[in-house]
């Protein structure tokens, strides 16, 4: 009779401990997913913000006809420098499905930078071509980020 009590006590303890471990493991997984989602959201926001700032400054430079070609070139290159660090972080931490459109967007903004640095001004036919490519790439990367974060499912 004393063995039955000990065995049932041990069995109850094993069941309780197993349940607690399973619950704790699920909680850890949920927390890890939440941290990764927050990290990705912050990285995505920083990446888009840096490129949007550069794009906006490039559009402003392209409209400013009072600058010399040399000043325009220097300003165009300077406004893009912060984008490189975020690009490298992005390539390491983001999933491939998001990296590919993000790099395309980066390259399109960089192409606009090069064109503005070479003398492209707002109103020139080639300017509209660059601007359209930039906005198309932005739409693609934004859609990929939304899909990765699952924000479309929340609507």
C-alpha cells in the first residue's frame, strides 16, 4: 500500500512538472517571436525612413536650379550615406523574401542619386522615369514587409 502512494505521488509530480515545462516552453517561444517581430518592425521602419529621407532630399536637390553641378553632386552623395549601414543590417536580419525587394528599392534610390549627382533636374523626361521606378520599388518592398509582419491579416 505504501508503494502505491509513492508511485502515484511521483507520477503526479512528473505530470505537473511536464505540464509546467511545456507551458514555459510555449511562453518562451511566444516571447521570442514577439521580440523578433519588434526587431524586424524597428529595422523595417529605420530602413524605409532612411531611404525616404534620402529620396526626399534628392527630389529637393533636383528641383533646386540655383546650385552648381558640383554642389548638387556633393549634396546628392551626402544625403545617401546613412542608407548603407542600414542596408547591411537589413541583409543580415531580414528574410530573403523581404531583402530582395528592399535591395531593389535601395538600388533605385541610389540610381536616382547618381542621376541627380550627374546633373538630372526635375522636369527632365529621365527624371520622371527614375521617380516612377523608385515609387514602384517602394510599393514592392512595403508589400513584402507587410506580408512578412502579417499586418495584412490584421485588417
